C-alpha cells in the first residue's frame, strides 16, 4: 500500500524490500513496483543480514520509507535502528518503524536531515512518553513540542492531522474524513509524502502537502463509496483524481 501510494503520487520508480519467502507472491500482486527479496528471520521478518542489500538500494534512492509491515521482531527492530542511524538521505518513518525508534529516539536527533515521522496518538505516546489522552487533548501544542524534542517533522495523524517542524511551524489539515480511519491508510500517506520528497519538495513541504492530498483523495473516495466502505487502496486509487483536481485548479 505504501509503494502503491508512492507510485500514484508521481514516484518514477519504487523499490520495495520484502522477506524472501513472500517475494514471489508480491511480484505477481504489484507488477509496477520493483521487488527486492531480503534475508529473513525465523519469524519471516526482515533479518539483520539484509543490511548490505538495503544499503545498496538506498544508494540508488532519493528517499527512504521504513516501517509499514515490518513487525515488532527484535532483530528487525535493531535493523530499523541501524538503518535510521546510517542513512543520510530523507527518510519517512511510519508504523513499526516508529515502534522500533521509540526504544532509542535519540537516533533522530543526530540526523543531518530531519526525519518525517507519521505517528498516530499511540505511537507518539511511545516516542515521547506522554499519555495518549494528553496528546489528544493538546494535539497542536504537543505536535509542535514533539517535533522540537525529536528534531524531526512530526505528522500527528487524527482529527485534525497536525504537521509540526523542529523550527516551530505548525500546519493543520483541512481535508479528510472519518472513513479514512481504516487499516493501511497511514501506509498510503507515507508513500505520498515520500513521492513528493523524491520529486524535489523539502521534507517539510512534502509532509503537509502529502497530508492534504491524501485527505483529498480520501474525501473523493468517500464521495464515491460512502465513508463506511472506504479502504486504504481506495484512497490510493483516488490519488490520481485528487492530484488532477489540484493541478487543474
């Protein structure tokens, strides 16, 4: 879903690293995405031995997304932290990537290029050690302070989604609807943001612009299907229409 979101948002090419055992099945499912099989753990998650191949692919890439679907396996978690500490390119961290980084958030502060983090309230709670209720009540203030604390661009997903930067800038999103609270929607968002960075936007601009376009696509999918029936891939499929609407405005 993340890879498809990136492709629908204008990425020229996307390489998706997956455990070797599921490589064949995914190649048949997502033919436009270039798949790279990676060494895996006994639990079928990406293993530390995959780091060399990952680094080779990163050298080619303009931007890296890490997190969706990676699991909370301990070896995979350490691999995620190694990647974040070694990569000196723009990076978007989502889902299980955020869980892994929560064990060593200081890695984010050492980066020359601020990472883009896309947490929901629970994930941000683990990153900064504040209760979810407090974060939900003070979304703007805590979004801003979290970005400054972590030296990262924080996209706090929810209603409204708050995008905050280490410099103190804060953006509230006006698009989106409750039907987008569906599994995988955040993966699509991470792909959209990454695609925008890959096309030359700064991480800050890509973050708030990606949130807006993603929300607009969700609104368009809801208009067609109804909020109750929207799925993550419906949002990805609506991205082309959302971008066309904005480009024609």
